[in-house]
């Protein structure tokens, strides 16, 4: 069985709602659809998070 390293299909990117950490020192974020809370806290530093929109690869 051989693995191909040839050109791959580009993954479409879409505007996605994400929760982003409000702490200046933390880069934490998560897709809104992966959160189980209506207002989650950052899993890395436990700060508040706010909704924002990012362009990310589409997950099906």
C-alpha cells in the first residue's frame, strides 16, 4: 500500500462563529458548535470568552 504525496484538494474555508479568550496573554479559542455551554470559560486559562467570526477550514 503506497501513500500519495501528490496535490491534495483544497479544503474550503467558511466564516465560522468561535469563542475567543478575552485574556491578552492567552490565544485560546474554540468553534461555537463545539461548545457545550452558552457562555463558556477558556479551557486554558479560565478567563471569559467572547463570540467572534473567523474564516476557518470547513468541517463536515
